[in-house]
C-alpha cells in the first residue's frame, strides 16, 4: 500500500482548542490483570484478511459501564494508526484488549492471521508485538543499554545459572542482545547516554529509551500508550519522527493512543476516533478533522466542561 508523505516537523495546529479535547475520567479501580490468560484461538472470522491486526465486534463492560461497544478495526502492515477520543472514550481499554490484558466480553482480535478471543499476553513478544506504557516501565537502576537489551530477554534460552555466570550459550546470547541493543541506540540517537542509569535521565529521554526497548526485538506491531505524554513540544516532534523512522526502517506497524491531537494529525496514516466506547470515525487525518461527529464529540465535551482541563 503506498503510504502518504508527511509534514511532521511543524505540529499542525489542530482545528480544535486543547480544552475542547478534555473530559473528566470517571474514577474507578482497575481490575486485576491476570497474566495467566490463555490464548483461545477463535477459528476463522470475517475481516480484512490482509490486515496485520484486525478487531471484530469487540465489546467490553466494567459492571454497568460500557468501555467498548462493538468495535471493528483493521490495521494494515506498515500503517501508523492513532486511536483518539475524549477522556473515558475507551482508548486504554482497546489497547489492553489488543495486548491481551483484557479479555473482551464479545469479539475477536486477529493478529497476523490468527484469531484470539483473548490475546496471550505472556506470548506477545513471540507474536511480534511490543508495547510501551503510559507510565514508564523501565528498570531505573539499570543502564540505558541494559534496559534496551532487556527487550530481547524473551529470546534468551540459556538457564538462569548460565546467565548469572555468563558461560556457554548465555555469553553468546548476551553479546548478541547487547550488539542489537547498540544498533537500536544508535538508530534512536541514544548512544551517547548508553551507560547512564535510566533513573537519572530526563523524562523525555526515558520515553525514548522505552521506545528503544520495544523496538529492539523488531516487532511487527508496536503498541504505544501515550508515547508523548508529559513531553515538551520539541520532544514530541522528535518522538513522532522516531516512530515514523521505525516504520520506514523496520516496516513496523504502529498503533498509538495519544492525547495531543496536533501530533497525531501529523503522524498517522489513519485515525480511529472513540466516543463513549463507540467508534465514531475511522479515516485519514484530514477526513477526521472535518468529521462533524468528531467535532461534536469534542465540542460536547467543551460545553460539559467549561473550565476545560488540559488534555
Ligand atoms: N477497571 C475499570 N473499572 C471500571 N471502569 C473502568 C475501568 N477501566 C475503564 N473503565 C471505564 O471504561 C470507560 C473507558 O475507560 P478507558 O480508560 O478505556 O478510556 P480512555 O479513553 O483511555 O480514557 P483516558 O483518555 O482518560 O485514559 C470509562 O468510562 C472508564 O471509567
């Protein structure tokens, strides 16, 4: 599929004021996240057979709260796809369904041709899926290089004693992991800080290290949960360039949740918009920008929320 060219450096001024995109998130406890979830291939289902990722009829409720209602989504290989929507629209729930943290009440997730009632979270890396987290999930007391190399830990086959003692196969595996980590560090312009402890780095750089750790395994699908949250405008612009560069270099497909709609408009091939758990648009950035349902969803928020908390 030919991909459109981008003009990213300049954040396109969104047609919407930031406060238009804010909605208070109802508070509530997060459910226990089970890592013992079992993959349940669901057999053949309808959908876009050429898609790397497709969701069919995904519904998810928490008690009486409908987080996701009958969501279909199809993401092609090499696409950068954003999922946006006001607070509480269901974006995190959707990423958690795609990554197997949640089992949907109904529907299936198809990854690279295999359909799951629940994606096997513990096998994500083996399935070619990597993710970053809204709140950084790095080893703060380890170096940048070690953090990035840890993204390949799932491939290490040597036993624990071998790893500790650095003998036999494990020594070769470690060498291999570090050399691949070094390549990714260079790609993301992190080589100069490879030996720094992650906890001592500014937040924007830590986010980039997390991206490096996700990319080191060369995933086919990269899930980014608010990759630019808390960043300055120039850090956001850099991060967007790196996501695009990863797609260009490794053919990585990226699905991202991001609140900064200006960044998303400049970065994404297509954007899916959620509102109250429903998908109300799924189109190119220009189409989304001019979609009346999207404008209404965000404007409705503005009138509900006169003091307009930030995004
Ligand atoms: N663990 C939970 N328990 C109860 N309700 C939940 C839970 N997780 C999400 N919800 C509800 O599901 C709906 C969707 O929430 P979700 O976090 O997926 O939205 P979101 O678009 O990611 O919001 P935000 O942008 O604020 O992160 C909301 O009404 C939310 O309150």
